[in-house]
C-alpha cells in the first residue's frame, strides 16, 4: 500500500477545520427562528458565525454587532462586523465592546440576546474596567503572553480587568429581562464556557485574589493602576464577577457547539479511510511546545522500532492530538522570535527525530495563524532537516533562538491557509509508516 503522507496530513487538517466551521454546522444548534433578536459576539469565528445566523434565520429581525480579528471579517447584511486587535487588545475593540453594552441596555423583557463566542474573544471584547486604561491592559496582556501562562489563567486576570467578561455581558442582558443563548466555539482544553473568550455569558468561579496570584506565579509585574484595581477587588471594594449559582444564569443557556475533540474525530476518519490507523492522544495536551515534542518523539521511536512485543500501535499509524502548548521566550527575545507554538513543536520534533525514515508530521493552528507570522503551521518530513541545512539553517540552532518559521521556510514546509474564521486550538498529527 502506497501512502502519500504529506497529502494525507493536509487532508486531515482540512477536515479538522471544516468540522468547526460555523458555516457548516452552526444552524443545527439554533433554536426556532425568533421574530427578532439582538446578536452580539467576539472571536476569530465571529464573522462566520454571524453570517451563518443570517442564513439560518432569513426572516428574523436581526441586529447587533460582532468583533473579530483584523482580516477575519465577512460581508453580512444585518449584523455589523467590526475588526479589532488580537492577541493584544486595541481601541477599536474597546469601542465595539462599548457599543455592544449600549445595545444590550436597550433590550426589553422577553427579548433574545444571541451571543456568538469563540477563541480570541478575550482580547477582541476588551472593555477595561473603570480606572484601567487600554495602555495598561495592553501591557499586562503582552507580559502574560510572553510569560508562558496558560490561556485559562490569562483569562482569569482579564476577566477581573473587564466590564464585559466573566459573565457580565449575560448579567447586563438578564437585568433588562432578556433571555440569553450563547453559542460557543471552544479553543481551550476542557471546553468550559467560563474559560472560552473569558466567558462573557458564563458564571465565573475565579476571584480577584486568583488574578493576583496568577500574576505573581508567572512573575508578571502589572502597571500600578492594575495592581491597585486588583487589590481593591480582593478587599471587596469592587463587585466580583457573577458566580456559579447566581440566579441570573437561570435565563442563560451556554452551548458549546464545536470542540477540538470533534475536529480530531473528523481527522481520524480521513486517516482511517486511507488505511492508516488513527490514535487520538487527546485534545487537552498542554505544556512547553518543545518539551511536548520530546515525549511524542519517544513514542514515535517505539512505534518505528517495534521493540516492545505487546506495544499497542504498529505502522501505518497516525498519532493525533489537540490542545494548546506554550512557548516561553527569554527576556528581550520577543521581537526576534519567529513562529508559534505549532511550528516550534514541529521543529523540536525534527531535532529529536533527526530525519527518521518513514515519519511525517503536521502541526497547525486551526485559526490559520500560528504565532508571529502568516502561516497556520508546517509540515515535517524525513528530508526537512537536510533541506534547511542546505540553505544555511540548522535545526537545533533555529530552535535555540525560537525561529521555527525560519527553519520551515528554508525547508519548504510552511502551511499558509489564511484566516479560517474558526478556532478549536492546535492540531497535531504524526504519521508513522
């Protein structure tokens, strides 16, 4: 049996992305068409979600506004789409978030607020708390991104610096007598609504004290105004986010409609149809990208060498996983590093396997952008290290300076898709023939 591993890997990635595309699957999760609804939202999938709603509810009186990342917009007729900054928030996002709250304040008893929530919403829906400036919020966001803090912990901090995150959007609607339906595309491990886009419609179990502890744990020194704001919250001088058990959430329905695991299952079907055994290793893989790659390389070596007589996997096999790894940059390197967590994972795998025959791999972000450049991720094959070296790029040296983009550019392995307008986190697949 002949297996075209690069083509198969790319087909599996395309299937994973399609499984999370709102234009394909959102309509099935909508309630019967209402007479009218206010539609709001934020995230990398916001524009495609808004367009899917317009198509599914052609007769409804729709209005509203969603915020998405720059270059991620789509033409809509009834729901306004605003583009704003990500991963660092900007004034365009703040103005749009302010407009969302103003529209919610016009809701009446019995109205429906349809919230479209997806990954990236934490920065796109940034509306700083009273007394916190956008400059301060940008600074603490940059520092958290560089610290290596997991996204769930970053969002705890951002919830407590926001007027709209951490359940506050839902609270504003319910106070007007409206009911809330939140449709959610998950980009976090565990798929908890409170963690996705900082949970604008979900009860928040975290506290101001938790936010302070996270900044301390990751050695992030916040601007003075932010430190004072969190201290006031810890002392009870500022209202906490709505908590689990709050009666307001009786009028709120949070529905997760796309997850990393559903996308992994779609990819597994592609491999299975090609005669390659798919093994889903989980959708909650986290940790430093280069270290995670070392574990995967050890597993690949066992499969390739077949030294264990009862080892459960044998070639041809595809190891599939999702989740969100991190890349921690040394102080001062932020501007010179090129790439992202997916390409860094793949570069570390390349170093560990050193051209091992019969092993191909793909790692890419399902949103179409992996880190600092314009590629979704990259493909690795047994000749990648040699091809890059022929162009003057050594794999280990590139890894040491966090230049995964430079390595795969030299190796001819970059994957460029453009914005996919969805996001269910990272996708990794390793084919062992």
